[in-house]
C-alpha cells in the first residue's frame, strides 16, 4: 500500500533547507504580522466599543 520511494540523503538535505528557508523567510514574518495586527485590532475594538480610550481614571 505504501508507494513512496526512499529519498536519498542529498535530496533530503535539499528539501530540509528549502523548508527551513520557506519557514524563516515567509511563514514567520507573515505570522508575526498577523498576530501583532490581530492583537492591535482586538485592542482597538475593545476601546472603540466597550471600555473606551485610555485616560485618567
């Protein structure tokens, strides 16, 4: 049932480097922008609709 062929060491190393570079160059920056932007949106929405802007008590 398993039709996969074993990958030799050279090809495996190439795939690992490609995966590493994809994660470092694309995935981490995109995720960081999404997380920081999402947090900023949540703070903005809370201040705009529920708790008001920060200020003196």
